[in-house]
């Protein structure tokens, strides 16, 4: 029971942080101080596990930009590896 609660809390934290980073990334596209693309990528990585919409967009990236998709997959593997260690 406690494990399910921890998983649920973890999912909510990932969703909140993912949305936060997406919003900061959008603001960063217009503000010269912030790196918008970096925050958009971080937000996408955080939301990719729970959001069907994000997964579809990532799948579209594979066909439209195969080189960028390969880089994205490498980042995602690193993120998953470091996430599992903790």
C-alpha cells in the first residue's frame, strides 16, 4: 500500500515538474536569459512516461528528424539509468 502511494506521489511530482519545465522552456524561447530548448527537452523527458500525447510527439520525431530522435533516445537512456540508481 505504501509503495503504491509513493509511486502515485512520484508520478504527480514528475507531472508537475514536467509541466513546469515545459512552461519555462516556452518562456525561454522568447527570453534571451533562459535556454528554452533545454527546458523543453527536460519537460518532455519527465512527461514521456505518463503522457500519451508526448509519446506520440516523440514517435513523430522519429520519422521527421531521425538524427535528433537518436540523440533524444540516448539522453532518455541516460536519464532512466541515473533514475534507477537512486
